[in-house]
C-alpha cells in the first residue's frame, strides 16, 4: 500500500470523518461525507478498498437540492483494519481511535495489541501530540 496515500487518508479522516458508536447496539462504524464522490472513492482505495460510498440527494438549508456522498464502513473487522492502517498518522482522532481499536479487538477476541497502537506516545497520555 502507498504510505503517502495512507497518510493523506488519515489526515482527511482526522478532519472530515467521524467514528460512530450506537449506544443501543454497540455497533461501531466510520463515516466521511463530501460533495465530491471521487475523493471518497480515492479514500476507499487508500484504506484497502473496504466499505462503501453512497450518494444521495438532500436539500441545503435554503431548500435547494444538492447531492452528497458518504463513505461508510461498518463490519467489525473492516473498521479495525481501516483504523489500524490510519492510526500512526491520526492526530485529532488518535486517542478515540486507540480506544475504538481496543473495543473492536475485544469484539473479535484479539489478544495481541498492535505494536504501533501500544507505542504511540501521543495517545497514551494527555500531552501534546508532538
């Protein structure tokens, strides 16, 4: 995989994406929404081709029709794969991703912690990232 593209995807997700956890079910998914579907297709390729890109119509606040696209991944193993891939490059979502990776590994009963996740200094304490 292209390391530069993975780093770009992590930065893009850090700024534009979110991790969703449904309290009622415990389901965890990743989402990124943009007007430009192509950018989301590139993001999907950068993170290993997992997940889906959906396009839908909505109205702007002033009532004009527009379209949006959303990248979404919800399978436990795929969410874990995407977060683990991006993790070394995440800043804003580093701590949240570390916690989510731990939860997902518990769901999949994975005992061994990734060396990358366990040794990232900026997510093991509340200090500045660098």
